[in-house]
């Protein structure tokens, strides 16, 4: 006969969850409204890893959701609804409880709210508990890596691996992921090797456990080697991975995709397409993060294009674009815009031909960010920077005129601002670049009704630096406000400190805090390697001397160069051409305009008299004729006498 539930709960231990479940079910049969029995059943199911069964209990008994908020949040987290788990944990009456904080941090991490996860783990680390310190350090490292991947690296607690990180394989692996996310591949490779060595050295692990831990490290190594261009090493390492032994389906899927990228044997796109789709998709409870899913989706589109599935790619990407509001900052949507443009230009052989195919698409999708950036890139490749600049400027103007908060978020998106600023810089327009950065900084500093979070500090630092370069007091104040806000976010940020000191030194040097001045290097340290006496003895060169020397260096020595005779092309040589005969220099003039032309007959001579070509005009000839006639008459008169 089964023991009563109250007795079992009093004697509860890790070994008797099945018996507790049987007793709870027996009590529920007697009274379905027994909340305590339902609670005991849910906890027993959680201990038995029957998370779906536990979720059904919470869904059937609404009262239990309020009574056991921690267990309910944990159940939601384990069944793949991390976003709702965060909401329950935050609303919990025991949200300050340490176990609730842990589930909140894990659920926030899984729901990709990495900033919130970092904040919670920082709070937990500030109030350490001996047996939790190691786990918190591991989880914080994972959060830092994800922050870097999602462009929020300024929120990461560590920017480079520490000695402490290289003492355990878990922390070494997270340090490697952080380095890879920052593009520090060589450092990431070193940390991965260290993680593998440390894992092999763990004495408490069986060989099977070591193998299970080392497989994800090896998968990451293949990715790093591929990114570093070491394809042969990557291919050789990929062949050692037993894909079927990888229990985590999300990791197995990535491993197979990376093996295709690293393999020279899979150059056949149709074979690659089949292998790409052969790996089982991960379950709902273990999906890839968004940035991973976007890349994998992009890989699938590219392999389909290479397999001549152009129409299918164009159709599927167009559905993604149409299902989202335009314009959008979603990486998935904008990636679909780029791939859709590629599908329309699959038959184009040159960049100009591709432009002819996709520019008309702008009439249908004028606010498609992916399409616009693709066209701008093709303009840049064809050295048409003016067209690329006009394209972005006109797009920005349309967004400004709409007045929508979401449209303005796109207008001042850091990536788009950086694109236009780069084009201005390429064309030698620093004033326009600084103006664009200043407008973007002002927008993000001004409170507005937007659901989009403020951008990373890179845009603000660039804007503040550009304002400082103007050496204008008003701009310096604006730069000071930018760097002040960055300093308030992180009082150890060297860029914020340097910018703040530089700005305040322009408009109010006396207001610079003493603690900030301590960060500045001493003047003696800056000139420590300069020998003032040697400089004084060497003298100061005059400007005239420098200019004359520069001119001497720029003027090449004169040499007597024999004139080269021009070679006539065969198509320009007439049939009766004689190379020994001197070419007539006036051969391009009409015959009557040539100096050696002599008309024949009386009519020809009279006609020639009307052609001046710089000679005497008709009136001058009449005057000369009268003079000649008078002379003749005088001669005749003398003869008569």
C-alpha cells in the first residue's frame, strides 16, 4: 500500500521521486482541487525530467502558477519558452531570491536578452557564494561571448582572456568563443587548444564524458581554421568528427555545415545541397541563436543558388520580405533582400549587367535596406561613388519625411550611417561626414518613442571625435555631452575618459575632474625619449631650404631624348602612298586654300581675287589701282613735252 503524500514529502530524497509521483496521483484522484498534491506532482515530474508533463500540470491548475512561480518559470525555460520564463521570474514575489535570480539569468540568456543576463550575473557575482562562484564565472563568459556576437561588446565584462580563464576547460572554451566573436582568430585558436588539453587532463571524467565535451571544441576549431584560410587543416580535422556521436543536435547541425565549407570533395553544389539537408534539425528546446540561424539560412540560400534553384530562392526570400514591415533592421529580413537581389542577377556576367537587373526592383521595394545596400555595393565596385551616395541620401530623405519613429531608427542605424560616412570620406567630403555623424549622435541622445535600443558606443565615439575635430566650442560641448554619457555607462572606458577630457579642455578646462586627469600620462613620460640638446644643436631647418630640397628631389634629371617617329597604321595608309615622298602638311585644307594653289585661266584668276586668306581686300586693291593709274598718266604727260 502506497505511503501517504505527507509522509513521503517528509521523507523526500533524490531517490524516491517515482514513489512521490504515485502518491501525488493517488491524492489527485481523490481530490482534483488539491493544490498541494498538484504541486508535489509537478516537482516530481521536474526531477524525473518530464518537463512537458510538468507544464501540463501548471496549465491545468492556474492557481499553481502563482503559488509555485519559481518551478513554473523553470518549467517554461526547460520547455523552450524562455521569454515567458523571464516574465514569470521578474514578476515573482521572490525575485530577489538567489535561485530565482539564477533562473532569470538563464532564461534571459536563452531568450537572447544578453544585456539582462549580464546584469543579473554581475549582481550575483557581487554577492558571492562559495559553491556558485565557478558556475557564475563560466556563465558570465558565455554571456560575454554572445554580447560580442550581437554587437553589444561594450557591455561585456571581459575584453580578453585572463590567466584565470585558462585554468579550466569550460572557461577556456568561453574565452575562445569571445576571442572569435571579436575577430581575434589566432587567440581563439590558442584558447581552444588549451580547452582541449585541460579537458583531457580532467581525472574525474570518463573517456565517454571527455569525448562528449571535446566534440564541440573540435567543431569550433574547424570553424576557426576555415576562417583563417587553413582549409587543408580544417578538412583533415573535420574528417575526425563522428557526427552521430554528437548528442546536441544544434551542435551536430553546425558541425555538418562547417564540414561542407571545409571540404574540397564537396565542390559539387548538388551534393553539398543534399548533405546540407541531411542533418536532423534541433528540437524546439535547443534552437540556434538568431545570429546562428541567420547565417545557416543564408548558407541554405547560397547552396540553393549554386544548385540552380534560382526561382525557388527568389520566391522564398520575397515572402520573407513581404511578411515584414519596410524598412527593417532585422538581419534576417535584410539578408533576404540581398539574396533576393542575387537571385535576380544570377545570369548577369558583370556588375553593370547586374545593376540593370536589380535597379528596377527599387520601384517595387524602395525601402528594402538589403536591396539598397546591394545596389550601392555594385555602384562602388564599378567606381560610381556618386551614384551610391545619391542612393543612400535619397533613401535617408524619404525616411526623414515619413516621421515614423521606426523609420527614423533605420535612418540613423549605425551601419547605414557608417556606409554613408565612408562614401563621403572616399570622395574627400569630411565636412559632410562630420555633419552626418553629429546628426546621428544627436538623434540617439534625444529621447524618442522607439522600441529599438540605443546603438553600441562605436557610433557615439566616432560622432564625438568628429565634433572635436572641428575645434568649435559649441561642437566641443556636444562632444562633451556624448562622452559624459559614455563615461556614466562605464567609468573605466578609456575612450570616454579621453574624449571627455579633450572636450572639456576646449570649453571649460577648470571643470575637468581631478580623478580624470589622473588617467592622463605625465608630460615627462611623453618626452622621455627626446634629446632636447641634440635637437637644439642640430638647428632648425628653414622653410625655404625645405622647399628647395623638396623641389630638387621632385625634379627629374634632364636627358636628351630623341623624338620618336610615329608609326602609321595600315588602315590609314592610302593605296598610292610613297614612304620616300615628303607628306604634304596642307593636305587637310581645300585645294583653293593651299599656299601653292595657282588658278588657271581668266575666270579662275578673277575668282581668286575674291579669296583674301589674309591678303588685301577689294577696297585696298582699288586704291592701289588708282595710284598706279595716276603714275601712268604723269609719265605720258612728260613724254608729250
